C-alpha cells in the first residue's frame, strides 16, 4: 500500500495523507470520494491534509493524538456525530501583517482543518474526554467491556 498519493486513478488507500474522506477502517468497499466537504473551500485542503492524527487502540480505550502547535483549546472543536463519528475541527489563523513587515518566507500552514473518524461499535461515545498540553491534542474514547460468551456444559447421555 503506497503512502504517496495517486494523482491518476484510484485513491482508495486509508493511509493516503491527502485523502479528505471519512476514515472508517471498519467499513470495507466504501468509496473514498463519498464525503461532502461542505463549508470547506479548495484552499482549505492543504490545512486539512496537514492536520495528521495518530489513532491507537489499547485494551480499554481508543486514543487519538494530533500536534496542533500554536492553537488554544478554545480554537478546537470536538464533536460526536451520528452516534459514532468523531469530528475534530478548528482553524489556525494567518498571522496579521503589519505595514512595515517584510516577509522572507511563509511555510507554516494556516486555515481550517477537519478530520472525521468512524468509531467502532464498542466505543463509549458518551464518555469521550479531551486534553490539550503543549500543543498536543489527546482525545480518549473509552471502550465498552466485551461481554464474555456464556458457556453452558452439555451432559452427554448414554
């Protein structure tokens, strides 16, 4: 599976860093182009693609982490949509230019960002917690304990 985006043909890789679709590792065969970008313009695509998340699953939770340097917690919005779609959005503002400023290089990204992840069935969406420390956003989604299968012994007759 290539980590380099394909400019020609199918972009079905869930690891495509430029993919703007809803990442659902639990739903196979879905088209990567089925997500509507809604209120985001083409210019926002760079900011969206540059907001990268790590998703780790432990025995008791799903943990999402993203580096959001320069953003305050008030500038980030976290929601759960449709029962189990985790949506993280925000905006990194462009630095205001002063009349006498002379810029030599602008490389830091700015603009809106939006990431969406479909959570698995065992996610406790009512108990989602988020923290922001030193520009690192951490979202913890606890997991429901899987019910142990009931085992019933059957006596063999005869």
